[in-house]
């Protein structure tokens, strides 16, 4: 089997997204008009794509493993405030989540670090 495993670093709406990719197959098709994230490191829909997932209105479909919202507290806050339209809602354990996110982001951005 040709299993693909790697770290993922991308950007969605100006927010850096971290996660993992672990898959047995790839997706094909044109998602240029409605992608979820631009790839910084890793792969998108497939090994040749630099665009990951789809986003249509408030629907997000992605093969990024996470848990996506827990690993990305800035995106989680954006999601809660802008997509769910709950500006008063807070991200649980935000300080600890941000510390973990910043450490992971630093690690993923390190070009010496293998994906």
C-alpha cells in the first residue's frame, strides 16, 4: 500500500493552519475557486496540488487530521465568531492552546524539520 503521512502547514483566510495528513488515497479535481487552505508545507488534494480541501459558504471539507479546531485556536476563534456568528463565545483553555499552537507552528515552519 502507498500510505501518505506528513505534517501539514497551510494558510486559510490569513490564518496559519497546522495538522497532519494520513491517507491511503488522494483527491483529484479543480478546487481553485473554493479551496480551504493554501499549502505552505506538505500537500493539498494530492502530491501535485498546493490547495487543500474545499470551502463552500460555511462548509469546510478537508483531509487535514487534527483535531483541526483544537490544534488551531486562532482559526477556532475565527470559526466560532464569524462562521457560527457567536462573537461572545470563548475558546476553551485559550492560553494553553495558544502556547501549544505557537510551539507546533515553530516546529512546522522549521525547514530542517522533515515532514
